[in-house]
C-alpha cells in the first residue's frame, strides 16, 4: 500500500433539500491507494450519503471531496465514473441489456473505449468475477449472486482504480457473500482501492483492514479493524454489535494487544498461548 | 393432531428443469418454535408457499405429496382460508404492504373477512400495541424504516388471529436495528405460545428462540433436530455455507486442539462459562 | 412523488373542514367546477376565491396552499393573458393598446382574458382546497362502500386507486436509484439534443419495468394472503362516514354558489361582457 492519498474529504457537509438536518456533517477522511475499507453504521447514519460523494452523485453542500486529484464539485458523475466505480446495492436497478456482454460493455462504450479495448476489458472482468463463458447469457436469468457479480463486472470494465460497493451482500447467503467478497479482495490485492458499506460485521472482520463507523451524520470511529471492534462503548452508541470473538476476547483476554483482525481460529490460538485453556 | 403435516412433498416450478423440493416430510405441533436454515436456493421460500397453498394455487408447477393444515389440504383449501390459520410474512417488506398507512393496512384483511367494525377495532388495537406502532399508525409506509415495515407485516398477519406464524427471511433485507426489532417480536410471540416457523440466515438469533431447527439444502431436509444438536455440527454447517455462531466456532477450534467441552457454547456468556470451567478443570 | 406524499399527509390533519364527510366535499367540489363554467363575472369569481382562502386559513392549510398556488396561479393566468389577444375578435370601437395585422391587443380583450384567468383560478383554488383537506383514501373507501353495497361493483377499483398511492412514491424512489446507477456507468444524462436524451432513457425504463413486474407477483400473493376476493360482496368497512348536519351544510354551501350563479345569469350580471 502506498502512502499516496487517493481520496481526500475535507470538512464535508451535505444536506438533502427535503430535510432540515445534515445527512453528513463535518467529515474528514484521507483514503490511501490500495486500502480495503468498510464503512459501517445504521441505516440513516449517513454512510451511503458519504460514499455517493466519491463519484459525484452528491455534491458537497459545504467542504470538498478530492478524488485522484479531481475536485468532485467540478466534474459530473459520468466523468468521475472513470476513476471511481460505484456498485449499487440492488443489481436489478442497473441491469437492462439482453446479454451479459452488452451489459458489461455499456459503461466502457459511454466512456469511449475502442472495440478492442472493450473486448479485452470484458474478458478480464468476466474472468475476475467468475462469469467467463457467460457472455451471451440473459442477465435476468442469472441467480441473484451471479447478477450481483455481473453488476460489479460492469463497473470494473470501466477500469476504475477505486471501487465503492454499497451493501454488496444484501439478500445473499453466507457462501455467496464470502465468494463475492473473496473476489473483491482479489481486486484489492491487484491494487484497487476498495470501499464497502455493510451491516455484516462477520464479513468486515474477515476482509476489511480499516473500519470507519458513522453515527448521526458523523464519523465517530476510524482505525484498524481490530482496534475499532474493541471500542465497545462507541460501537454500542452506534448500535453496532462487534463480532462475538471480539466480545469474548475482551472478556477473557482484556489486556491483549491485537496487531491484526481475529477470527474464531485465531482466538482459540490466543487462548491456548495465553494459558487460559490448557490441553 | 399436528397443525402442519407434510408428507413426501415434491415440487417443480413450471418450466424449470429441476425439482425445487424433494421428499419433504415433517410436521409441526402446536406451540413449537421451529427455525429453518439453508443456503439460497435450498427451497425454503418454496416450502413456505406450499404450506400456505400459494403453491399450487397462485404459483403453478408440478406438486406431489400431501400437505395438511389442521386437517385441511392446502392444495384445495383457498389461500384466503388458510391465511386465517397461518400468517405468512415475506422477505420483501415493501411489496407486501398495499395501503397508504398502517391502520388501513391492518384493517384491510379484516374487512375482507367481513368482520364487524367493533371486532376490527379490537384486533387493530391489540396488534398495534403488540408491535408497538400506535404512534405511527397514520404514516405512509414510505416513511417507515425496514424494521417498522416488517413489524406492520407481522401485525397484519397476526390481526387475522392465525394459529401459526411463518416468517420467511423477514429480516434478511433489514439493518441490524430492524432485524433486532423483528427478532424481539419473534421472542415475544414465543412467550405467547404461538407456533412459529422462522426461516432465517442469522443462526445466532435463531438459536435464542427456536426449539427445533430444520436444515435444508437443494430442496431436501438434511437435518431436523433440537437447536444445540444442530449448532454443534460446525463442520457440517460450514460445508453448507452456513456461518455458525463465532463462539461455537471458537469452542470447536479449541476442541480440535484437544480441549473438551461437555456442551458446545453458543452465546458469549456460555462461552465465558464453558472456557473458564475448562480452565478450572486443568 | 414527494408531492403525492405531502398531499396525503395534508389530508390527515385535523380541522372542521378536514372532518367533513369526504363525499360531501366531493359534491361541493363538483359545484365549484360548475360555477366558473356558468359565470365569468370577475367580481363574483374573486369573491368566491377569497371565500375559499378564508376556509383554507380556518383549516390551517393556507401556508401549504399558498406555496403550491403561488407557482401555479401566474403560470395559468399568464398563459391566458398572453394567448387571448390572438383570438379576441377585433371590432373598431375597442380601446386598442396595440393593433397590428392579426395582433389586436385591446383593453377589452385584456379584461376578458383576465376574467378567463379568474375562472381557472377559482377552480384551481377549489381543487387544491379539496385535495388538501380530504384524505383521498377515506374518499376512495367510502365511495367503495357505496359502490359495493348499492351498485354491486367490486371493491377492486377503489383498491387499485388506493394501492397506486402506496406504490407511486416507492416507484419514484426506484426511478432515482436507477438514474443514479446509470450515471455511475458514465452515462451522461444532461447533454445532447432532446431526441438523444430521450433515447438515453430507454435503458432506464427496463429495470423500472422489471421492478414493477416483480412487485406485481408479490402483490398478487399478498392479496390472496389478505383474503381479498374480487367477487366478495360481504366485505365490511371499518370506518363509516355517515352524513351529519355539518356535511349537509357543506353541500348547501356548494348549492348556494350555484344558485347565486343562476340568479346572476338571470339578471344578466353573470358575464364579464357587462363591463365592456
């Protein structure tokens, strides 16, 4: 991961026309190239409103958002889409084409990629999303999990360096969720900056390296996953229940320092190493 | 007499190549709280539709086997009649509400049943208090949170005074607060001794309320057993793509390293006790 | 879409006028549509419009009504005042402000146009007042009861009206989501000629229709589960809207307005022409 910031959010305020309160209030963030970030918080906490600023779907009421050197206030979404891919929660809100091929090449065509460029991008992203060989399939006949991956693929084909995915696993079971997130992790390892919003803390603890907690329009916690999940009080205020391993670790090993996120297997090892349980 | 009795149910959707349900046999006794888990496509929703007669009366396909609700065949008895015995709450909170405010929503099926206004009033007040939505009862569903919408759906089903309530992934599209609202309501119904069938992804929550869990995959019932027995099968659940409670997973990992537990813990409190107890034994 | 929701909320407020039987208000409204058809006397039209505004103040909706009509009034009146000179027949004895070829702009024409505008103003004001003081769902339900029990017409039709008010705002929400998702795929919705822009909306329609179709099946299942049957003639109604003295009084108000029109017309004071 480089130290180069790719997204800078400075004193961002945003207010919907129909509401009196700010939906995002004084948010400051620096996101570096290659990070894997989860933004968590309840519905209405402002997390979707925040991420919609990254590709200019929302323009700041006050403050500014700089993405890859571009002030989002000065560029329409159709232009920012080249740098920031934004995948919506419901894949059925974007799928319109007769074939997977047409669906995926829609974005690149809008940007003005050449035929060869589109063809190579198509091949690459279908491979990455494990949809190879399905170019001629009817998108509406795919399973929910496949449609979700198609939605990601159709964004990836525009070759954005930043990928924002809003609630990638809603309505999917654990196996599908893990599969999708595994593919996103692969993209992250190839250098994409990945930002997800989610309610599934188990997924966060497996995949995210940095967690941002939002509550009532403000960022209240921002740090490495293992540190955020140990801040029980702030999480409770944000109505978030950390994964049970963290709660258990907090109670059994209150003083331990964690240098990376933990899973049940890791906790078992820690308990044995600390001599809490013996063989 | 069991409330629900299914025997050798097989079902194939019209135009589909494969069976969505095969060889399903189980029964539900009054007062039971049953959880149904399984990956997407296991046939859980299809099963709920067969029980309520939505299949084959509204959604068509090839159905074999017998399905009885209180002795009535759910193939032939109109869905409207069955829905007075079984209340069904579905996944999509938005699409199952039809009216412009909560009060009208709850009242609508009662008017359809031809109940007198006094009786409708009594039931309306009862369910509004039960799901705690009295102050919101004039609001348009558009303004409600997902959890509130699902509570309205539960209230609407309960107002028909069914003997069984089926929650078909009622929480899967909700945020944690919304899911907790629905789970709390499920816990409340358990106390009121209602028979509940709950299809759910979140097995931790199911563990708190269910007596019995049915595990499904690819249209079949793989396991039908008491909660603890199912949850302790960590390997089996993971192979099905079901995420067991993390505490149980931790205990399982310890067990693989030679630590013995009398009973697999599920909640954090149980985990604390079980692990400290092991510690004392050493 | 937000307007639909706001309207529904307004109809649920509490005031003397809000509590009038919705059917009585409907009849009153019909009277208020007939009045401007019968007369064009600007003074009579102004007086009646002012009366409705007084009623709006009394029922606490004047502010919202103002917000809506301040935009609508000028558009409607402006439209008519601008168009009328093209059609107002030119006669030599008029006071011309401007007279060239086929364009004749006279004082008489202007007054006439203003009277036409006032007709629209009255019916617009009455309509807004009606919508903002009536729970349209109550109206649908009470008409539904009447239709089922007296005319033996299925409750299906009122139900369709009510459900559309439930689903329209949600469909609006879907629409905005879909538009945003297309913008996120580098679709530029804001430039190009009208035809080009229209063409861009074709792909937007597909997910929208898909979402409607998905909803349709859910609605069909929900209706069955809620024991709805189109042939059911024994459906009961939770709320009844019996006619009270106040409702009759309200209808009486509408009737009085019509009678006033008849009297004015018989005295030859009904038309704007007396001022010309």
